[in-house]
C-alpha cells in the first residue's frame, strides 16, 4: 500500500510542477542617466580653486575634488614648527565640511614658479647641501641636493609629520575627504626631472643614476608608511625611469603625468606605461600641458587633446585648462568638453539589462524565489580598483523592505574592463506568507567595508543610494508538494528506475532497514566508473529552485576503503547534457556498519531540465568491492520561483 501511495503522490507532484513551471523570463532595459558620477577613486579635479566657490557654478557640478600645490616652506617654516592646520584647515573646512567634496595636494621642494624659497632655509642652515637657481620671477632660490642622505633624513621626517596630521593614524583612518597625495620630494615641481640643474651642478653634488633611484625609493617608502589609508601618486618619467615607476607600482603607489597635448601626454606614458599597469591595479592620472588660451595660441585642438587623454585608462584628470578664479571665465565650448570628460572618466557601471519573471509567485507556507539575471557594462575609460557588491531590495506595497540581499559578483568589479559586458545572476529568497500586490525591485552598488554607495547611471536615486528599477506583481499561488522524489524501498516496484553499474547488483533487503520493512542493497564490484547506481527523477527540474537531497546509508563492506561513498544530485539541460552536480557529505568509514544520514542542498541553474540521483563512488579509476544499504532517500523542493 505504501508503494502505491508513493507512486500516486509522485505522479501528482509531477503534474503540479508541469502546470506551475516557472514562467519565462522577460527582459527589462532600464533607461540610463547621463549624469556625472562622483564616485570614490576617480573624477576630474580643480586646480587651485578659490574658497568662495558656489554650488551652482559650472565647474562645481563637474568636479568634486579640489587640488593644491604648496611649498614645503609654507607649512614647515622653522625646524620643528608645522603650520599644517593653518594651511589645510580652511581648505578641508570649506571643501569637505561645507561642500561635501574632496581635497588633494602636493608639497613641492623645488619650483621655478614659486615666489620665494621652496625648501625652507632652516634645512640648509642645518647642513643640507644646496645649489643656486633662479626662479621665473628673477629671484634666487636654493634647491636641495635630493640624493644627499642629509636631505632625505629631514624630508622623510617632514613626510612622517604630515602623515600624522592628515591620516589621523591614532584612529587608523585617513583624514575624511583626503582623496590623494602627490609625491613632491624630488625634482622640479616634484615631477621627476631636474630642468634647471646644469651638468656641472650634477657633477659637483655627486649625482649618479643609482643615487637618484635610491633617493626616490626612499621617499616612496616613506610616503607609503605615512599615508597607509590614502592614495598616493608619483609623477612618472620616461622609459629610462621605468625602474622607479615599477618600484612605486609594486608598493601600491599610482601614476600621474602632465604634458597632455593633442599627441598625448609626456613620454607617451598613456600607451607604454598606463595601459599595462592599469591592469595591475595602478590608478592613472593626467594633467594638461597648457592652459586653454595658451593651447589655442599654439593651435592645439583642445577636443583632440581630451580625447587623447581619455584613450588611456585614466581615473583622474586635472582641469588645469583653467585655474583659480579663471574657471569663471571659461567659454561654453570648453565647459562642455570638460563636462563630457567628467561623464567618461574612471569607471561607469551601466546596467544594460535585467531578466526576471513577469510576476512573483507568493506561497502561504513555502518560501518563494525571484531569479534575476543582469548584464552590466563598464562605459568608463578605466578599471575600477575596489571590489564592490550588489545590494538588492524588494519593497512591499506598504513601502517596507521584505528582502535585502548582498551579492558579490563572481567576476569582481576590479575585472570589469572598459567596454566589456558582465553577466551577474542571483536569486532573491522571498519569505512565505507575503501579501499579493505590486512589489518594487531596487538595486545599489556598495562598498561594504567603507560603507559607501556607488553612483550608477540610473535614474531616481534614493537618499539611501539605491535605484528603483521596476514593479513586479505578486500573485498568490498554490504551492506544490515539497517532496518531488521519495524511496522507502519497501516493495519491489520502488526499485524501478534504479540501475546498478556493471558488477553491482540491486535488491531489496529486510535485514535491519533504517525504517519500515526493507531497504535497497547494493553489492558487487564496480570498475572504472563514477557511481554504483543511479536513477532519473520523474519530476521535471525547476530552474532556480532550491532542493534538498537526503538519505540514509550503511556500509557493511568496502575494499579498498579509500573513497567513502555518498549521494549526488546531478542536473541536466533540455538537450540531455550534464550541467553540474550537488553532493552530500561522505559516509564516515571510521564507523562502518552504522546508519548515517547524508544530506545536501542544491540551487539549480537556470537551464536545468532533469535531475539524476546517484550513489557515488568518488573516482573512476579504482575498482571497488562493496556491500552497501540505502534507505529513506528523499528529494524535496524547498523554495520555488
């Protein structure tokens, strides 16, 4: 009688599943926004912007980083005296606290544009050697011998003090709003060249290439120690400086270069340096060679220059076509070119399409599932350098979130290269008992560790940082029987469909079954095969369904005892081809002769059509002789879309 009831129940379940099969997926293409995305680790930045900027000024709407260069003497005028707060305090108060923007800077130790002494005089008074140069204003400047250990000792002490102030190391956090720091310790403007140094000065100060490289390595190391939570940039040189650039890269320092003109940046570094190193995690940064009016006078096409810059994988671009208050005199065509660059700079993760069921099936007692398949594309020009997660929220008709789920894309966002599409699938678990009505699906991209939400080119961003995508009708549905397959092995018909491999005999045994009056006995020798026995389930597979496979196993004999047996649920496509396996825990051969429960859960792929149940051997190379009992095997559909 038990056998007939099981067979009838199985037929009813199969019919129910056939009638309630998950509906076909439909595609939704969300309308894209062309807004400028102010995201971490990227953006256009302003050169020396004044502290009276208004939020509605055009340049404030395309940039959210304020960038300054200062002289070492500006913040360390005397030995042991640091005026960091006097210099940085007003800038952070205005840009970060009042405007919600970011700050970046470089401290220079040599600059022909500076009006006075760049490296403070007290440094030379303490015995650091220097050479005499003339600034552009005609005044004399003393510049330090950068490769001298006495200079490096004093400069590295300054870097440490600056790091203590800006990184707030006692809290193990970077200063809020600090976006990046340029290394400015060596060379004219801190840009890896010695433009005013004569051959005689180099010879008299003991310059060698090895000393120059060693000096750079030391200040790179000091910056890395001083700014553990802040992005650091090194102004790169030509190919003859590759050893310095590579040392910086392997220590987590990033690249910047000026000289951007219609032919590209200085040394063509966008091609030979930026493109390979961007894929190694190095962030890239450009600056224009000349101001806007100067470029026009040189007959340099500004649009071509910007396009050349954006052909490299850059995450930052200095808007130094203008500077200071001259942003307010920028012509409309220049504004539009920079506005377009702001939309393309860095990464820009576009949700191209979303495939989903046309409705939600809501069950009174059985949890439901909402499968989603998204296609994303990086429409920016650069990689992303943080691994972000997707946060999905399903909002009920009453406005309350009934599902919140965080998913990490299997291909991390750091590998979403520009122009490439990425498919990300997920299944949202809906609790049982949800009321019928229209549910709103929202998505957000988040940095869980930094507790930041990433802006996407989607519309109607909420205060929480997520985006409503579409409404899905929730329909009350009748749940099918959760048990889709059951074998108690009480009567001979329950062996129907089971087949042993060559050498393995299947039979019913009434010797100490786990329950009832009998169990299935497997005995014999299996050769070079993967399993001992298998059966195909009559019930069709439910794509995206969550299943549980369980059963009881007793091993009386197994030789050799090197591969413990277990149960497996295999999924196949509509074409009959195998897709994937879900395996239970293995039988514990340290306790032979005991009934042991084996169990696993399985989230079926979207193309699953049929299911196979097998008693697994564990490898297909070693012949195994065994005597094994199996009882109370069950496959249950726990959650269905």
